[in-house]
C-alpha cells in the first residue's frame, strides 16, 4: 500500500509549480503586510480605532509608555504662577476650571493673564511641542484679542504662535517681534467653546493650527519666532463701550525633552 501524499508539497495545479504550503505562507505574509487588514466595518482593528474608550486591565499601562516629554496640564485649579495686568475697567475673575479675562464697559480697556514657567523656556525653536486651550468669547464683535504661546503680554509686540480675534473675525498668527504673519480662518463661532491647538515641528520647521482637531492652517516658511519663555497668554481689548470677555477653560502643553 503506497503512502498518502503530503498535500502541502503538492503543486496547486499542473500549470502552477507553487506548492499549496508555499501558497499558504505567501498569503499569510501578504495579509500581515496589508495595512488595511481588519479595518472593514465591524472588524477587530476598525472597532479598536473607533471605540470611544479602549478598556485595558487596571495597572496594565507601564510608565515607559507615557509621553517622555515635559508636560503641563492645568484646569485652572488656581492662578498661582499666573500674572495679570489691566487698563481702564479691565480685570479678571476665576472659578474652578475657568478664567474670565474681562474688559469692563469702558472703551479701549484691556486685560491680560499670562504665565512664564521657570523650569526652562516654553518656546524653544529646536524642540517639538503641542499647545492646546479651550476658549470662547462672550460676544462676536467690538473686540481685539490675542492668545497663544510666546510673548503677547501687551498685545503690541508679538513673538510666538497663536490665534487672533479682530471684531468678529478669527486668524492664526506667527510673529518674531519684528514681523507678524496672519491667516484668516472662517466658519468658527467665537461664542461657542472650541479647542484651539498649535503643533510645532522643529526639523524641518512646520507649525500647524487646529480647531477641534481639524487642521486649519500650516506654515513651513516665513518669520518663525525666537526662543521665548512665555507658555501662555490671553489678551483682550474692547473697541466699544461694552463688556467683552475671553473665557479659557483648560491648558495642555507638551514639549520634547
């Protein structure tokens, strides 16, 4: 009685010398190299990517998996470490999770809050960083406002990156004390809270501006800022005899070591 054949060593067909075993190995390798594998609706990786919360066993995330960066996260539990300045009827108020930078009702009144950490400069142009804050305004018009990272403490000289509101229009901006570049952003309701984000790549230099996670502007050339110690500033001025308020609800900052 003859031995049964090893099916894996048989050719797939008379005109294809590839063996069944070789075909299985090839198909598995192709599947493993396919970046779209398991991404179909309801498949495992698609579900992992779109799930609102990925549940892992408690204590399963090792410390070395956390960002190896300088990280500052604030919900404005206090204003210790913050500076402020106002003119006219301007001022500020604070409650848990929110700072209100206010003008009062006297025309051309200003108010600013800002912070300068002492550990090292917040804006180092050879370090990647990301900066994010949730901001909204009490009104759409009769105001001038700047907020972002770098030097914007008096609303006149600029060195850094940020967002600008003039009247009812929103802009992204970049400055280096001498030069100021801005780009108009449309379709954003200023009186609704939005997550305003700045992501900077040092090599090659690229800065990207996001609103609610959507990229709205990218610059890879122009007058990039100088190094600066200002981590965050929120400045507002009213251009009519009416109260205007900038609300900021959180601050998240990461910088490469």
